[in-house]
């Protein structure tokens, strides 16, 4: 049973490593449209400062923008509406807000909002992994998946003494992660779900 479990884990890790190589390339190309979040992720994704949006209004090219930056104040600039609060909303909520504002100028406006480059939510992985750096956090990711996205460990990695640093309110909390125990199925609770601005350190 344990052997089968390890084989399954290794297969999953291999699949995620291949996916991780693509994500690492996206990180180097911030304007690549392939960084856009999926329709499913758009249902729960919360827009934040630094995100790059595409806002299109059906049959109204003058009210369409392919690159709309969410400013540090959380707002965007849009024709007729001036500054619109975007940070803290989902793409669907922002779509509705823009449509409501455009009703004064356009009959039955139909707007789509896509997050083309999610830059507001990131996590960081440092130390003995193949590709250290900053990665977008656009969906639910676990610690194990983060290792795969970073290309796996180097030969010198201490897999039993990994640290996750997390800001919670005014405090910085430290979580200890033993990779060996996770893949052995002994302590799956250590496979934490990542949050924005988490930093993973592999000594």
C-alpha cells in the first residue's frame, strides 16, 4: 500500500514539474497572454494592485482596452467613468460595475473583464531549488506544488528542514515543513495551502 502511494506521489510530482517549467517561463515574460487566469479561476480571483486587465465592450471599440493596469490605489481609468475601484473585486463584479456605469452612455452595454497578467498575488521560493524566485499565485497551490513549479530540489537541499514564512496581520509566522514526511504519507498536514506573499526557504 505504501509503495503504491509513493508511486502515485512521484507520478503527480513529475506532472507538476512539467507544468512548473511553463510557469517559470511565464514569470520571465510578464506581458505574455498565456499568464491569463482561466474562466474557472476568474470566479474567485480577487483583483489587486499591479494586475493587468483586458476590458472589452461589445460593439464599442472606443470603450475597449487591451491593457488596463490596476494602480497602487486599487483603481483603474476607464472612458466616461474616470477612476473605477477594481481592487478587492472579482472580474465578474468589476464587469457588473462597469456595465452599470456605462448604462448612462450605451444602451445595454455588454462588458467582459479578463485578467491577462495577474501580478498582485505572488509567492516566493528561495534556497536549494532549481529555479528560485517569484511566482504568480493565481489559484490554490500547495507547498508540494510550489516545489514542482520551482523545478524541484538541488542535490544539496535539506528536505526535512524547509521553512515557510507567512505574514498574518502584524505578525510573521514560521511553519516547518518536512518534505520527506509528506511524501511518505506520515504528515500530510504539512502540505500547506499557499497564501499571497508566502516565502518558502529550502536550506
